[in-house]
C-alpha cells in the first residue's frame, strides 16, 4: 500500500515539491500549510480566562456564610463550563484551519505526479474521515459542557433565591444559556 510519505521521499517528486510554491498559482500554498500548522500552537485562538463572572454580579448575601458559599460554588462551576466550552471551540477551530490548509495543499499538489495523485486520494479520505469524527466529538463534548452549564446556572438560580431574587433563571439566566448555546454551536 502506498502512502503520501512514500511519494514524498521519491527523488523526482521531492525535487518537484521543493519548488511547488512557485508552481501553485491558485488555492493553497506551502505557506498556507505552514501557517495552518502554526495555528495549532499559536495564540490565534486563545480564550480569555481573565474575566471571572462572579465579579460581574452583585448579590446581597448580608454576610451570611451559607449564601456566600452557595454563590462561590455556583460561580466556580459556571466558570469551569464556560472555560471548557471556549477551549473546545479553539481546538475545533484550529483543527479545522489545519485540515483546510492540508486539503488545499494536497489538492493543489496532487497533479504534479501521477503517483502523488493516487497517494493523495487515499490520504484525503483519511483526513476527511478523521475530521468527521472530530465533528462528532465536538458535538458530544459541547452538549456535555452545555448540560453542565445549564445545571450550574440552575444552582446559581437557587443561590439567587436564597439571596431574595425569585425566578432569576426565568428572568435573565436563560438569556446567558441561550447565548452560550448559540455561540458554541458548530458552524459547519
């Protein structure tokens, strides 16, 4: 079975690939592929974890320890799930960027040599199947994190009730949940 690695080590194909950036005039390029790999470790998609939601909501617990403890625990859980969703989204976006660059490069260079074209078709199928699995994983994990966020917001609703705010989730908490649900829905 031939794979893309076998083709890339071939002397003839290797020589052609050395100059492929000048050959490719449309679509992706070697620099697109290189930039795509850097995206996986760069700061292009880094969630902002500096904002703590508990600082934004003023609640009067009248210095009652059980009330304060309730809010601390609820906010810690909300922040945890918010951060997990942001991390998941960045991983997905970076993976998609890399996949797009790899496919563009492979599609544009596969016509250079017949053997490269045959090997690329097999590799492309593998890349696309792996990406489909990534999409399924994203959907499952984002659903899990959103369920955790919902439960955390319900705990926060209980804390708000203790502090004297009835039906906080019904009045305003649901807006935050729906925003988060929409924000972290997979785009493609």
